[in-house]
C-alpha cells in the first residue's frame, strides 16, 4: 500500500527542481503512460484509480508481468498528483538520465534546435511534430522551458519517449555543428522564401520564441534565415505550427538525404 509521504513525493515531481534532483518525472494519461511502458525508459511505479484499474486490467496485467509496482488509490488522492482538470486515472513515474550531445558523434543529417521556447504546450507539440517527421535528435537551449514539464509531456503525446532530447545547450553547439558541415537555418518573419529555398544535405533547423524571434546569438551564427510567405492578415504563426510547415517542406525536397 502506498503511503501519504510517497504520494507527496510523487506529487513533487511536477516541479522542475525535484525532477532534476531525483532524475524522475511523472507522466499522466493512458497514451503517454503506454508509450513510456513500451520504451527503454525504466518505470518505477504506476498509479491508478480503482475505476481505471477495473477498466484496463490487461494493461496492468502486462505491467505486473514486467514486475512494475502498481498502486491503486482513491480518486481524491489521484487528483492530488494530477495536473489535469479531468484526469484519466492513470499516472506513472519514469527514471531518466541527462544526455550529453557530441556533434562529432551524431549520425543525423537533420537536427532541430529549440531557441527560447517558453510555452510548454508549444514545446511538446514541436517534439511530437519532429517525431512524426522522423527527427531523431532535438537540442534545447538553456532559456527554453523544461521538456519534462507536465504540459509539455501531455502535448508530446508520448513522443518524448521516441526521441533523444538534449537540454540546456548554449548556441555555441550550433557553431560546433557548423564545423561538422551542418548549415544552421533559422526561421523568422523576415528571411528567404521557404518554398524557394534549396536545403543543404546536413542542416540544423532552429525554431525560436514566436514573440521575440531568434536570439541574437543564433542570428549571428545562422547561415540562412527562412520565412513562411504570408498571404493573409495574421500577424504571425504559432511556432509549433510553423515548425510543422518548415519540416514538411524541408523533408519533402530532401528525402534523398534524410536518414
């Protein structure tokens, strides 16, 4: 039986400082938990309500077969660890390790660097979009929101378990990649027409804060700046939407180079 102190401990993982000190994170929802259980991540515990456990016996039976601890708790206790208004009744705690990125060891031809992305929903959606297009490695700047933020995890719909994510990187990593024949390409409101641009064989796509645009350090390093041509009256595009458009275009004309 789970103790009150344990519930308090797992609830604390909603805060970045505890996630980083414990190297654990809490995931909510059937989709995200299932993706995590099917990944290489180690699951410490699964927490469910009695109602969820009754309706998903096969899932819990498989988790039990893997010798994962399962605790069934009251709905009111589950709400205490939940970050959602209408929780599905399942959460799990996974262990993780901070990854080190080495430009000379990457086998990717296309990388994504997230520059000062402040909204966790946008960040999670970009991760999900990258997963859709087969991007294997994502680099996240020091001034971006934590990708293990509960809202970011929910928005990723399990994609955080499919991609190697390197966090807290300075823009100097872009210069290091340039020395390995990568071109650094960022998006902004003023740049070359995306649909007329010829992408190189190896490149890093930089997606930035939609309000502030690319940081000065990124602009200094960038080989090219692209823009999605505007035909209507909208002031700007959501960065998550823009990332999908740019990735779609880049991969559609670079399929022969993409791994």
